[in-house]
C-alpha cells in the first residue's frame, strides 16, 4: 500500500476503529505473514537487530511481541 493511500485512509476511517484494527493486526499470530511484516519493518527502518532480545526477526510470534521487552 502506498504511503499516500495509507495517510488518506487515516483521515477517512474513524480514529478509534483504526486504532482497534491496528491493535488486532499487531497481536495476530499469522506465521509467515507476521515474519514477513517484521522482516520488512526491520529492513525499512534499519532496525539494529543486534540490540534486540532475539536478533532473529522470525523468532517473534506477533508484531507486538517484537516491541515488548523479554520477560
């Protein structure tokens, strides 16, 4: 999805619905789809995986788990 379309959708969809949708998607255990999203995020934002709790992007079951500190 282009960035321009994504921004446009943010202005069209009610904020609370958008927040809940993103929260739902971030908590989804979607296997290879989740791994692909995390890998793309790491590449796009040049995340230094050496600083991560687990440097393997495919080790995280959800997108939320990628951001949470290790227990």
